[in-house]
C-alpha cells in the first residue's frame, strides 16, 4: 500500500487467487515495515463467506504444497 491505514480500521479486502477471487471484511493490524514501493500492512479477516473461505484455504494449501513445507492449512484448524 502507498500509505499506512489506521490500526483497527475495518476495510473490504478483495484479491485474486489461483482458486478464484476472495473477498471479505478485514481489520487492519499494525504496519510491519516500509519498502520503496509502499508499506506492508497485515490484516485479519473478520467476515468471510463460506465460498471465499474455501477458495482461500485451497490457495494456501497450493502454496504450502509448492514450497514443500508439508503443511496443509487444515493443520491449523481452530478448536
């Protein structure tokens, strides 16, 4: 991002993955660092539809498989 957003702000996030589009509401977290291209600022989803959640999980699994980490996103299920 070009500029920091306020920590705690709520935004709508949308991005394209290999599994399809993912869209949901997110809470902005504290910026991690500045780069020449802008600011890296994490977020956490606070509302995500079932289909979007499924596409996001598939995308994370694909990245994990490609990096040969041997981890599936299902290993991090909430209890």
